[in-house]
C-alpha cells in the first residue's frame, strides 16, 4: 500500500514539473517481487532535446524529498526521451526496462 502511494506521488509531483514526462518503473517493483526493504527504480524520460540543470535538480529534489519522507530508497535515471528512443546500442539496461518496465 505504501509503495502504491509512493508511485502515485511520484507521478503527481513530476507532472507538475513536466506534464509531458514519462515515468517508467522497472526492477523488482515492476516485476512484482519487491520486498518492503527494496528500492524503487525509475526511468524518467523528458520530452525535450536537452534537460537543463535546473530542471534535473527540481526532479531530483522531488524524488529525494519523497524518498526521505517515506523511508523508501528511490533511484532515478533522467534522460531526454529522444535519447532513449534513438540509442545506438541495445544494452542490458535498455532490454530490462523494455521487457519489464511499467509506465506510470
């Protein structure tokens, strides 16, 4: 229940910062085998060619605040959507997210 609340809050907070952001949960949370002490892994895709330092700080701040408030470690990777979609190599990370990721 707490973890569902966290995921809803992440989506809500990031929508305020960037309404076009795509948030993908991957890892144990997406697979459904997360334990109470598991972290939450996020890929945050921003619909811009380039992400400003200020915007990245704002996103990291929101995620960090939520992590501190709930006691659940939240790991986030923030990328421009175009960079994710046009990556030159198919990496294990890419396959992992594509195979098990859940879009919030």
